[in-house]
């Protein structure tokens, strides 16, 4: 007779005679024996490692970092803006000239409410400064002497104080299509940028005074001394103009071949990749490594700007200025290793 359990008695965890044998289950049911399946092994389902260890080992323990673009010294995460379709990629550090110029034109028109209107505002601002400089200078200066225009240079310095905001805005445009007027003033690395800007401006001012102003003063002095009659004055002008324009041409060539060595310094500072000293060193090294490409870039973009301005009788300046600025920002990012929008370098 089959044994029955008294349900009024609490279960004590034993079989109480049920299933004591290998083939004896509960009642007449056969007992399920052990197998070599993984689920029958001791400790199945227990792991001594975190669940995500496989993912971490595959992708590294570090999170995504802005240092992937540009290496050490890049002080912040890339700015992606609000647009989820801004896919940024790294570059190989080599400048692709027409990719940079194409980006400059494309973003100038696609974000016209910022860059074209901003260009109009900037030009108007410089015209107002010029008018103020003219009013303060007056007409009492000696016409045959050329020297440092203190008032004009001071007002030029005022306009330079705005450049850190403009440089940073251009790098933001490289990062995001969502850049707008509200972006101005955000995350600006002002002091390193303005320091390098002023240093380069002062160097240019000194060279301009030493070479251009002094040469022009000599030309005017010779014309004054020969101004006994119109014939003598014209002969003196013809004799002096050749050497003067020769000097100007020499300075233009020197500027063309020296510019690549310093033009990226301010961009490294504006992008927050280093302080004054670091930006100068990084900018020099980056310019030297892409020297001929930057020379070519400066020549091509200058020709395009001149063509646009001449064909439009000057109105194209509104387009040429932001195009040049954005092309420079994109060229800098290419050389710095990125990030740049993937659709702006897909042919690189």
C-alpha cells in the first residue's frame, strides 16, 4: 500500500521515503537523473565578473574622449551641438585644400543667417572704427611723411579684441550645424587666443613700419627734393617706383612663405588645445609638417577671394570673409587630426 503524507504536518525538507532509489520518483514517476548538461553543473548561472566585462574588454575601460582627436593637450570634449546628424571623424593630419575651401563656402551659405549677416555686421563695425579714426586723426598731419598711425592702430587693436570670439565660433561651426547667434561667447578660450593674436599683430606692425613706412617715406622725400618742375618730378617718380614696388613684392613673398609657420597658432589656442606656449609650439610644428600644403591653400583661397570680390564689385566681401574664416578653421582641424564632419572629408 502506498505511503501517504499527512498534509497537516509541516514539510521538513526530507523525501520521507519518496524517491529514495535511482529509478524511484514521486509515486510511480521515474526520477530524472543527473546529466553532463551545463545547467546541471554546480555554480551554473553564477559569475565572478561583472556582466559588462566583455564589453569593457572589447572597447576599453576608458570612455569616449576628445583626446582621441588631436592627442594630449586637447582640453575638452568636442562640441556636437544639438544636431544628431553631425557625424565627426578623425583625420590623418594632412590638409586637403579643396575640402577646406568647399566646407567654407558650404557652411557660409547653409548658415547664412549667422555668417552672412555676421559679415555685414563686422564690416559695418570696421567702417565705423575707420570713420572714428579719420575724425580723430584730422588733416593737419604732414602729407609727405608716413609713420605709425597711432589712432588707426589703436582702433585696429579694438577690433582684434573681438577675434577670440570669432575664431571660437568658427571651430564650433566645424563641430555642429546647429551653431547660431546664441553660440557666440560660449566656451571661449579668450586670454591665450588674444595674447597670440596681439603678439602676431605687433610683429607685423614692426615689420610694416621698418620696411614699408620707411621705404615710402624715402620715396616721398626724393619726390619732394626733385619737385622743381613736373618733368623732374616724373623722372624721380619713375626712378623710385621700381625699387619701391620691388620691395613690396619681396615682402609679399616673405609673407607667403612665412605665414604657414605661424597661422595655426591662434587656432590651437582658440580651440582650447593648450595655453600660449603650447599653442605656439603646436602651431609651428603643425604648420611645418603641412608647409607646402598651407602655402598652396593660402594661394588658392586668396585667388578665389580676389575673384569673388572683383566680379561682384566689392559686394562679394560679405561672402569672402566668412568663407575664408571657415576654410581656415576646417584646414586647422584637418591638420590637428580632427574632429571634422565626415561628409567634408569623404574624398580625402
